C-alpha cells in the first residue's frame, strides 16, 4: 500500500461515525476499494433487513476512501444507490468500489454491495469534489 493509500485508510480509523457502523476497509489501491460492515440487529430496519441508511453510508465511505487516494480530501457531491434486494441472513455486507473517472476536480466511483454469498444487493454511483486540502 502506498503512503497516500495508507493515509486514506487512516481517515476511517479517526471517524467516530465509521466506528459506530463498524465499517472496515479490506482492500485499497488506485482504482479499487473494498470494505465491509457486520450485519447486526441494531442496524436493522423495522422489516428485519439492514437499514438503507447504513447501506448508503457503507457505499459512500468506501467510495470516498477510494476517491481520497488522489491525495486530496474529497467531499460527496452526489450519490445514488439502487436497492435491488434486502440485506438479510448474512454475517457481513460488502462494498466494492471502482474508479470510473478521476478528473482534476470531480471523481466518479461506481459501487456494488453484496452479501456473504456474493448476491448483488445494491448498486450505485458517487461523485466527489476534490478539494485543495492534502489528506
């Protein structure tokens, strides 16, 4: 892992919100990131599946970490997540993020969220604004 990738990953360890959701980064390079969060009772919606806000936060976090590999801090401009199937009966929820476009100001990342069996649960796209602040 490069120095910039290490700094991008370290940002997750500093966030109390990320700790609350128990989001873990498991892979990171210049074009791909992977992370996961446990499926716990406290993250369920009233219907028994993982709350969409948790899924959105996982996707935004992993995609944003990938966007931070540019070496500059980023902020989310827009994010969309298509909820295709409920997240149930799994130990972890996984997010794979792939760099779609790494422009000088806007960075676009596509995400897929899956369960332990590899079933596609959600897919989406996030756009980030690259600031002038170093990470």
